[in-house]
């Protein structure tokens, strides 16, 4: 039997993070990963497609998102400020 990850993994599991995909990633990612990461969104869905990184950062922090990005600008910001939000750079 294989252990399951995600919201049904049991009492020891952590809540599933809500991901906020940055403008440099495909908007379809939020839809494709909706089963694994419910409540996730792309910045376009939140009206942030043309927003400055600072605005996306503030929105993610306020709404409990983890930022997923290819933008290296978020990395130093996360080191200087710390969470929230958490940032995944790739």
C-alpha cells in the first residue's frame, strides 16, 4: 500500500499550501494542479498580471499563498524579509 500525500494524508500531515503562480509561469498550472493544491491561483486570476513584484508579494502574504516563480528577484526578498509568504523559485 502506498502512503498518500495531501489533504487526506492523515492527522500528521500539514495543510496543503495554496500556490500563487507568478506571471512568468503558465496560467494553466493553477488549473492543472487544482486537485493537489486546491485554492491555488495564477496572478492573472487575481488581477495582478501587470503588478509589481512587491504587490504580488503583499497579496501572497495577506492571503496565505506560497509564491511559485522563475523570477530570481523573489529570492533575495525572501532572504531579507522571511516568510510569509514562502517562495519557490525554479
